[in-house]
C-alpha cells in the first residue's frame, strides 16, 4: 500500500490543502516540520479517518476534527488516494456536521457519508457508498484495523517509549489488542467456568446422594444396622443391606397376596348370597303391595262400568253433532233472512218518500231559468270591456316599473361614481406601501447576513462552552490527582519506612543468630575482633522472616512506583490544563471580537449577549416578514384595483346611458296610458270596482246554475234509489223462502236420530243432547281413564302370578347373619390389601432411590475424573502450575514479544553499534503469573543485563524506535496485512545529541528507507538542517495552516 494524495477540506487547521506523497517517492526520508499545534499529526489523522473513520490518537475524536473557522456553508471532507498492486483506491469521507440548508434559510445536520472508488488504470472498477460495505472491503484489503494501522504506520509522540518501559500489565493490554489474543483469555475463563460448574455439579451430586441415602426406608429389623452404616458413610454396604431387605419385602408381599386371594374368594361368595337374600325379601314385599293395589282396583269397578256407559252415550252424541249443528245454523239463517226482508221493505218506503220530496223541490226552483238568461246577457256586455281594463292596468304597471327603473339607474350612476373615487384612493394607499419595497428588501438582505453571523457565533459559543467544560473537568482531575499523588507519596514514605524498620529488625535478628555462634578466639565477621565480651542479645520479640522483609520492600517499591506514576499523571494533567486554558482564552478572545464585546466579558455575559442578539434578530425578522407580507398584499391589491377601475368606469358610462333610455321609455308609456283610458265609458268604475262587479255577477250565475242542476240531480238520484231498493226487497224475499226450506230438512234429520235413540222426541231429549254436546271435550280423557284402569288390572294380575311363583315354597332367609359375615370378610380383605400396598410401596420407594443412587455413583465417577483433568489443565492455563507461573495468554503474549525483540535487536544493534540487545527479564517471567513481559537490555560494555529504566534519554529513544519498528513489522507478518510503504515518526528526536541524531537518521535511511517512505514529524530545528526534503506546515496565527514543499537542491 502506497499513499498518493491526501486532500483535507476544513479538517483541523486545513481549509483546502492537498498533501502529495508522490513528491517524496524517490526520497527515503523526509521531514514534516512546523510549530507545535500547527497540525503536523493532523495529516496522519486524516489518513486514519479516511480509512477507518477514526483518528490516530485516543484524545482526538473524528467528529471534533471539523475546522473552527468553517462556516455553515463549508463542508468538512477528507479524500485519500492510495495504490496497492495494480489498483488505485480513492476514499472520500465526510463526518456528520451542521450545515446551512441548500434551500431556504436555517441549518440542518448532514449525516456522515463515505465513498470508496476502485480504479484499474483510468477505468472505474467499482464504487461503494455504504459504511458497512466500505468497512468490510477495506478490512479484507488491508487485513488490519485502525489501531494496528496506527501502530504500523505511525510511531506516535511518546507512545513507543511508554511501551518500552511499561510494566507487564500495560504491555499485555497493548499486545492483546494488536494481536487479538483475547481468545486465549476467553479459553482460560471458559476452563475456569467449566471447572466451577463441575465442582458445583460434584457437590450437588454428593448432596443428592446423601439425601437419597437419608430417604431410604428401613424395616425395624434393619433400622439399627442401617443407621450405623449411614453414619460411617459405607454406601456399598448400605446398598447390599437394602438389596437383602428388598428380597425379604418381596417375599412378604407374595405371602400376603396368597392370603388375600383366599379371603377375596370368601368375600365374593358372601356377596352373592347376600344379594340372593335381598332379592327374595324384595319379592315378598312387592307381592304384598301389589295384592293391596289389586283390591283397590276391584273397589273401583262399578264406577268404571258407569264410565264405560257414559262413553258410549258420548260417542253416539259425537256422531249426531254434525246434523245437530246443521239444524242450529239453519234456524239462525231463517231468523237473519226474515230480518233482512223486513229491512229491505223499510228502505224501499224511505226511497219512495225521498223521490217525492226531490220532485217537489225541482218544481219550486223553476223561476231560476229566466233569471239565469238575464244574468248571462249582462255578463257578456261587461266582458267586452275586460281587454280595455287589462290594457290600462298593464300600461299603469309598465309606467310605474319604468319610473322605478329610472330611479334605480340614477342610483347606479351615483354608486358607480362613489366606487370609482374609492378605487382611486385605495390605489394611492397601496402605492405608498410599494414605494418602500427597496428599503424592505435591503433589510431582508441585512438580516440574512446577521443570521450567518449569529450561526457562526453560536458555533463558536458552543465550542467555547464545550472547551470550558473540558477545562473544568481538567481542573477537577488536577485536584483529584494532586490529592491522590499526595496521599500516594505519604503512603509510599510510610511503607518505605516500615520496610526499612523491618529490614533493620531482620538484620539485628541475624546478628543475634551470628553472635550466638561466635566462639572466643574466632574473629567476628562484622568487626573482626577475636574477643566477644558483649555479644548481641535477643529482644524477645518474634523474629521476622526474610520473605516478609522482601515482601515489604516490594510493596514499598510498588507504592513508590504508584506515587511516581500519579506525579507524572499530575504533571501531564497540569500541562493539559494549561493548554486547555489557552484554548479557552483564545476562544473567548475570538468570540468577544466577533460579538464586539468588552475584553472583560465573561462566557456567561457572552452567552447572554448572544441570546439578546438572537431575540433582537428574531423580532427584526418577524417585522421584516410582516413588511414583506404587506408588500406582497399591496402589490396584489393594486393589480386587482387597477383591473377593477376599468370595470367601474365602464359601469358608470353604462349607468348614465341607462338613465336616458329608461326615461324615454317612461314618457312613451304615459302617452299610451292616456289614450287607452279614453276608450272606457264616462261613468266607468275603477279597475278594482269593475273587477269586483264582474266577479260578483259571475259567482251569482254560477251559484244559481248550481242550484238548478242540484235539484235535477236529486230527482234522478231518488228515482235510481227507488229502483235499487225494489230489487233488494225481491232478493230478500227469495232468500227467506230458501232458508225456510233448508231448516225443514235439518229438523227432519235430527228428529229421525232422536226417535231412533230415545223412541220419543221432546224437551227432555233436547236437553240431554245439549248437555252431552257440552261434555264432548272430555271424551278423550274418559276413554284414557278407562283404558288405564283396564291395563293396570291386567299388569297386576300378571305380576302377582310371577311373584307367587318365585316365592312359593322357599324359607325366609337369615340376612342379618349373612351381612355380619360379609362385613367381617370385607374387613379382612381391606386389611390384607393395605398390608400388600404398604409392603409394595416400601419396595417401590426404595427401588426408585437405589436406582438413582447407582446412577449417581456411576455419573460421579466420570465427573470426578473430568474435574481432576480440568483442575490440572486450568492450573496450567492460568499459571497456577508447580513449574511455571505463566498463564496461557501471557505465554502467547511473551512469544509475540520475543518475536518483536528478535526483530528489534537487528535494528538496535545497528543503531547502537552493537552495544545493546533486548532480552526478557526471565527472573520475573517465571515467578509471577501477571508478569513475564518486562524488558531488559544486555549491555555489551559491562557484560550484563540492566533495566531499560537505566537508559539515558537518547538511548531510550533509540531503543524505543527499534522496538516500535519491530512491533509494526511483526504485526504485518502475523496478521497477513498489506505492506504499507510509508512510516511516520512523531517527535522524540529532541532528546538526542548530535551524534545520536545522525546515527538515528542514517540508520532509518538505510534500514527502513529501502522498503518504505519515512516521514519524521518534528519541530526540532536541527532536523531541518539535517533533512533537506521537507513538507512544511505553516500556521498563519488564526487557527489555519497551509502546506509547503521544500526539496533538496
């Protein structure tokens, strides 16, 4: 992978800069120079952001890399072009950012976007625009993530030296991420969890086994023996004893079963005997009951004979009933027809009387004929004047309408004139509003600029508030670290004093031990004297061990390291706070200048002033919008008024013409009215009186004609009514004769039947038949009653004969004795069943638990074996073994570290002329499972190992550089990632003297420059003299930087 170009737009301090890496393609080494904070490292941040959507450092977030000077219309964008093999790749990435809307006013949050385009020559091969697709494609192509890329391509400021001197835990954290060794930690944890699960399962199995043993039920014979075995945990013997008890129990079950079969057979025989006796007694009881019922039926026989006779009578009456009913209907019909004949005669008499009255009335109305003739003559004369009166009336109405039209036209002229005047006044008013449009649009333009300024101020204020919050966090962190460092220093001092005191105590005890071994004449190993008049004596206190002294010394050293670490962090926090304070002060100054506020204005005052400005801006915007609305309304209204003005003028002209035309029409109608009025008689009534007279005459003629017509119609109607009534009398007489003949026939039929039944006909027979007909609805009930009686008699006779046959000649049973024997037999069966159930339940209960126990014992043997194997394996993997304290993951990390040191030693030997060589501190590696990654250097000048903490600043930088280069190379070899033909070294050269600097540069150029392009990121002035090919980052003082190139002459 070879970087080609990097285009940064509003990214960090760069407005629109392109870094062309091809300018250094033929140069093995070049310098990226510039002042601190000018944006040198930002170049590499841009590469990391384009590739992995993250920056190269943990303290810089990708979304915060947007330039402070970017406006709402400026888009932050990074375009990175690189080549790999025969393909060229271009990736364009934009973060989420607040931008001005493309249409209208206001802002919106633009979402993050990315585009990866792959070229083969000049031809586009593919293009991806989704974040997931781009991420997966680059991961497949590069075979590394952002952290690994940063470790391979960038040696960040101070980070690689920190890795060199870091304790094992810190190195492990870095190597775990770079080599993805967490899988070994997961294996270790999985083994631990599996071991805990197995141990818990074993405990559960043992508890279950104890519970099952306690739950075993023993017979009294075995109870004492079983308790003794259980107390001694003799499980096999317990199971043997239980097997014996189970055999005995099954034998007892078989014996009880045999006895139960005999008792059950005896019980069944007694049940059958008891049932037979019960049925015999039941038959005797039923026989007595049925004989009693038979006697009761015999007593009812006379009543049943009478009932049977009455049924026969009712059945004869039922046959007579149709003829009887026919006679009754014929009698009723004769009466009705006789009444109808009488009514018809009465109606005929009334119709004849009405005819006589109508004829007399017609004769009295005869004078109306002459009166009608005279009235019709007068009506014809008056109707001749109707057209004249109608014309006069029409002319009067037309003349009145014409006068009204003249008046309306005159009012229209006046109204049109008023509308024209009002229209002209309205046009003048709206024109005054339109004349201010230049001023209104100028205000709108000014407000747009104010909006951009306010948005810029809002962005600056938000950024400043965020940096102020970070400053407060840093201040709090400084306070916390100060307290922690003070406490840690005090604790370290106390711990060191305790360790020294315990060491002195240990030495005094050793002296006492040595003194006890001194003999007179032998030299003292301390002072050399051969006389020992005052040997050291014991104090009586408990002796302290050497291990305890070493433990206290190690703990004191750990406390001192913690105090040193906290002090270092405190200094770093103080430096960050100073830098953050400078950022805050710079932001305050910029915002004050932007907002034209006093230099003493605080952040809260600036926020308040900004809010006031926003409020004033919003009020001005509302006022301007209202002015624009009024302007648009005035323009629309003026156009409409101008259109209306022409219409109003036309209406005024038309109204004036209409007044003239309608006045001429009115004059013409007045002349014609006078002419038509002269055609009427001199004494002619008014139109209203004439109409009233004509109406009255017409109504009188109509009324008289109606009276004459009504009299004629009444005579004709009366004649017709007489004819109808005469026909009705004739028909009624005929129907009456017919009904009398039908009645005679019906009476003859009934008389014949009565004579046949009673041999005589009279009122008594009529009454009997009438009563029987009334009783006919009960005939069915009487028939059923007689049938039920006869059926009951037959059934009782049959049942009594059967019961006599079943009971005759048999003795009366002794049922109480039988039932007593049955109860005793049932009790014996129940008792034997209970004995059998208890014995079988005991056997089943114990058998179930014995089966479970045997299965548990078998399972526990397999689980214990697996647990033992897991214990041994987990101990080895976790570093708890007897021969090694290194866990599996730490062993793997140590293996990677050894590879890194092997590769790093090739560079370190060249960079130090063979003096130094990396080695692992084997003493700590084999004694502590959380160690094993401490690094020493073998110093060829003294012939022994020493700690990397003893290296000078320049030596430390050289060693760190070699180690970092080796780390990147091993990562590439291990992960299979692509070769990156570029390396950036961020700072660190300031700690080298002139000779060391030259050695480092020559080594880098010869060792690394053969394989890839090397960029040194530094502000050290000596490097500018030594490295001629330079990419210079020039800061202009307002947060913006530009790129310059300087090539060797």
